[in-house]
């Protein structure tokens, strides 16, 4: 009999992992033997509400209106108007929404768990990848860094740039993404059974920012929610910086929801590519996530 499999998805400062694990005895059944669980690591791009339960600043929280207005109709702690990439991946894998690890009363990992926390870093002490492999993790999904220098909140840092992307940040992103690709190829050769999916988040988000109409959007540079030029001042919701904010009428027309994060519609498009995209370096490589979920 095949053992259950879990997916560890690793997204940018984020990880989604699918690895071998066994459900607890009280829920083990014939059905569960082919069960796949989803474990998510990351920062605000994947935080489904963990930061609601820790003592942090409003810069690292999204538990107030208008966050969540499009889908949930109330703020869940997600930095978007609705669902995130990981929410759509769970849906495609026929799983429920993956519960935040810090949600009170939560102690069941049958479907997986979301460890992502807004403001989290990608340090050795915060993500023990080698330890996860030793514990049975074999299938990992990654995304590379997006074009951070072109986010609305970064465009406004240097007034003399007149709204151009911040090249210093873009250069660092390029170096990181090149190193990530090289490292994953190395690990594939070194670690027995290691399988991964690397989504080119950078290229595919940049396309939508540069040519929004091609993907059904009207605005690719400015945010739906915020203030100032490009609505790049991180004031969405009015809880941060003590400033008022502006809110667009239709988030579906925008690539960016707030100064740094994306709208639900963009997240869905990217999740679709991650799940079912053509297997090539400028899309998703060497496997898409559907491949990993189906590979027992």
C-alpha cells in the first residue's frame, strides 16, 4: 500500500512542502492511505492569519478592513482582498483551506498546516530544510523572488527615480534567483527521492505588471489600496502610519492590492500556472505542482 504523501511548498520566503507522513491513528483509514497534506512556510504572501495571534505591529498584520473584502467579506489576516496562492493550491488538490498553525485550538495536521508569518525571514534558524528532509520531506514546491524593486511601495523610495523600479533591489533579486535555481539542481543530485517544483514568480508577475491588459487588468504598477504616488504608501486600512488611504472600486482591475501585495485575481492566475503550467524554466520547472501531488 502506498503511504500518504504531503507536499511542502516553498514559496519565495515561502515553502509549500509535500512529504511522506502518516495520519494520526484516529483518522487513519483506507481513504487516508492516498491522502496528501500541504505544509506551507513563508511570509506575508502566504500568511493565512498566523500574525493575528502574535504581538506584532500593524505593519505585519492584515486583520482589518478592507483586507478580505472580495472573497471572505471580512479580514482574515491575509494580505490581499481575498485568497492567496496557497488557498488555490489547496483547492486544486481537493483539500480544505489550510489552517494557520497559531489558530487557537488547532492541533490536527491531517490536511497539513500553514506556518507562514508576515515579516518572517528566510534564515537558517527559521527554516530547517535539512531537518524536514530527514523527517521524510521529499516533495517541495518553490517560487523565486518577485520583482521587489518594482512594487508600488518600493517605487516611491527615491523621488529622483520618477516612479521607476529600484535597481538596487532588482539586482539583488536577480542574484538570489540565480543562486536558488543552482542550489535546487544540486540538491536534486545529492538527496535521494528529492523532487521539486520551481515557479518563475519573477518573470510571470513582471509580465502582468508590464502588460496588464494582456492578462485582463487595467493597472499593473499602482495599488488598489494605499495612498500617495502609485498608492505606494503602506496605509491600506488606515491602521498604519496614522494616514488616510484610498481604495479602488474594483480590485479585479489591479495587479497590486496594497503597496507590496497582490490581488486575489493575480494570485489565482499564478496558482493556475504553478499547478498546471507547462514545464519550462520561464514557467514552472522541472515539475508543476500537479505532478508532485500525483507522484506517490
